[in-house]
C-alpha cells in the first residue's frame, strides 16, 4: 500500500518534501500552524478550508442571525433620523462641488451619534454591534459615499485600534472624545514609498533619553481626515531589542494627538471622487509622544495595522450594498418607463440580462457582508479571508453595477444632474484603499495556500508511519481519486440541491488544483501571480455560492415573501460561478494557457522597456 501511495502523483516523497517550504509563506498572517504532534489546529473559517478541498460549515449554516428583538428595534429607531438627514439636510452635490462638507452636515452627524456607532455606551457611543453598524452603513452608502468615507476613516480604522488594543486608560481618555466630543480620528499608515508594502515605512520613533517619550519624525500621504483629525493612529519604525539582546527595527503603533506639537498637514488633495472628504499629507517633526500612548506592544505595529484593517473591511460590503441598491432602483425605474422602438426597455433580453446580473450581484454582496458581520458578532476570530473577499467583491460589484446603470440610462446617465456619475467617481477609490484589490487577491490566495500547505505537511508525516495513520491516508487518497467529495445537499433546503452540488463540485476541483500547485511550485508559488489571481477569483466565487445557499435556505425556512425570487438568483448565480471556477481551474492546468501567461509576461516586459507602445503606428510615424 505504501509503495502505491508513493507512486500516487501528488504524494510522492520528493514532491512532499517540497511541501514543507510552503510553511514559510506569509509568516506574519494569522493562519493556523501545525501543532507539535503534527496535527492541524482546527480553523472554523469556511474559506481557509476550501483550500484543502474540505467543507467547514460551522460558521456557514445556518445563516447567522445575531440580532435579538431589542437590537432590531434599536436599529429601526436609528434608521429613520439617518434617512431624514440624507433627505433634508445633506446635499451631496453641493459638497462635491465645494470639495468640503457644510458645517451643519457635520454637526448633525455628531448629534445623531454617527461618529461613535461602535463605541460602548459607557464611553459616550451608541454601543452597536457589527450587524447593527452595517445596517446604518448601508443607509449611508445609498446616499453619499464621501460621508461614508469620512465616517469609515474615523471609526472603522481611525480609532478602531483603541477599541481593539487600547488600555483601559487609553479608552477612557480618547473614546469619549471621538464618539461624542466632536474630535475627529484618522489612520496614518501610508507613505510615499510604502503603499501596500507596509513593512517599508520610513517614519521613525526614537525613545527619548529620559525614557518618557518617543520622538516621532516622518510623513504620511493620502490620509483621510488628515486635515481635521486631532487624534491619529500612527505607525512608525522603532528599535526593539529581542530576547538575545539583538537590536532590530520593528513597526510600532502610537496614539498621536495633534496637540502634542510638531504635527502639521498639507492642503486638501484634489481627487477624482469623494471630493468632500478631507484627504491630506501629514507631517511629524520631533513630535513628543508619551510612552503611555503606545498602542499594543512595542514592535507589534504590523499586527495591529493588519488586524485594524481586517476588522474594518466588513463595513465596505454594507455601504456598497446600499450604493448598489440605489443604482438598481434608478435603473429599474428607467427601464419600466422608457419606451424605444415601440416597447418598454424592460422587455428586451439585453436589458433583462443587465438587470438580472445587477440584482444577483447586490444579493450576493449582501449575503457575504452580513454572513461576515453576523459571525463577527457571534465571536468569530478567523475572518480575515472572508473580510478580504467581502471588500474585493463589494468594490468590484458596485463599480460594475454603477457603470451598467449609466449605460442603461444612456445619455441621461452621463449627465451630472442624474447624480449617478458622482457615485461612479466616488466608487473608484473603493477598489484601492484599505487594501488594493490586486493585493488582497494575492493575500487571499497565499494565505489560503499556506493553510493547505500546513495540512500537506501533516500528510507527509503520516506517510512516514502509514500503519498508524491509515484513516488520514485513505481520506486523502479518496479525495484525490474523486471518491466521495464534498456534499452540501444535507445542509441546504432540498429545492437548492442542484446548486449545492455545483458548489460542492467547485470545492473539490479547487482543493485538488491548490494541492497540485503547491507540489509543483513549492515556495516559488509566490511568483506565479497568473495562477494566484485565478485561485483568488475562484475562492471568491465559491464563498459567494456558499453564502447565498445558506441565506436562501434560511429564507425558505422562515417562508419570507421573497423566497421564490431568492431561489431564482441562487440557482442562476451558482450555475455561472461554478462555470467560472471550472474555467479558472482549466486555465491553471492548461499547457496552452500557461504558455499564454508567458506571452503576456513578455508583452508587458516589452512595453515597460519601451515605456510606450512597442509597435509602429499604422501610418508609419
């Protein structure tokens, strides 16, 4: 038996030896490591486990419903004044033109408690949970993304670090100010030479001779609320002495007050969109930061930054879900009223496909976003891949839906008075900030593959003593030969079985492809971005399928009025998502496409070498 297993392609000894190097991928991420006895610590994350070709459904079924009656009533009470604010007070078209908010708009938001939604009541906030916050954010996103950006920069990341890592003294001092004291917060991480590459920041903090302060010097760029914030979460390099007495440079997070002195900012940036939100450079010149203002521990700044961003990303799905809903409302109003060639626009197949795809994307996005917030409210700690997927899916989908809305409205949609072009401009930044989508896709792929690589190391150890590990070995052989496979039909309502089977097939194919890539490339998988992008896109599609299957099953159980419509969208989505996964897996394995990836790489190199298009102009000059 052992000899046959060793001949089995994916588990020959030389190939398995190469698996161990995968463990070094993304060492700074929060994925689980093998324990000393070789077993893998359990991880309830659905997305992590599909990289192993396994179904982990503890946080997937049933669809999370974290709000009790009192919490539901609280959010209902808050929605009405928020909607009234957007209807009667906020004038986004004027703010967009002026490049700033009317003071009355800001004051009203403070009075509504909009800046302290997640802060506990004892510190002056509303004390809402993630799902409640998301519902309010949904209302904001359907009206004004510049306000959504300002609020998000303030509370989703600006003072989020104080909520997550602050001491009791830090919370007592700063949270009342940022929740109800009309003091703005900002998150200062990005630098001219350090965008997505956080580790390359140059801003430095040096401990003073008396040991009571850190002296901060450096600069940050593109800081939302940078010109108005009095309190900032700032990341800087610090000298750290490890257990062996060796000095190292590590990033540390600090709570910095503008009142410390030495903190200045540049003029507001001129931007494509979200023009009313304040974005500036921020400069630190010998700023004396008290040692008690270290956020977390010295040298833990990278972890602090990553966890703040992971924790804050969930709100984007909710905000952009509101934007998508607004666009669909505008598009459907238009196609049901406008006639062309003697028929209403809604009667044409081309328009129907657009409206259907827009509706599905909004439903899927909402399902992903509230799956995430629900699990966060129920205590999940392993949600960083789900949060990244939610952000990527929401920002890509909202851009597509808004663009299609303009297309459906035609020339009317292109006009400023229609109000859609402002949303299109505002939306563009969402695919860039709080983790550019391109980087997040690599994060999704590599983090998931590291988790799968840890499991393969366990299999390698099992093969060294097959008599003691027959169960694990037979499980892997069955998976590789296609026996059994993932079965989701027992988890969903019977009417969704066909879609559940498609999702299960996708997980099987995905897990097998991940394994083959790990064995083929080992640590060099980090350089195979053509493959990694397709792995990430497939993970997103599979997670989306699972979320809508769970949500629709719950809708059926509750006999909601929209059940039949939801089933239509789930079945249509799963057919297309399953097809995309199969196509992506085929491209990864196809010699023709692998050769084509090389061609595209060379085309890019040629163009970059020329710093222009390479071919001659058709007329010769």
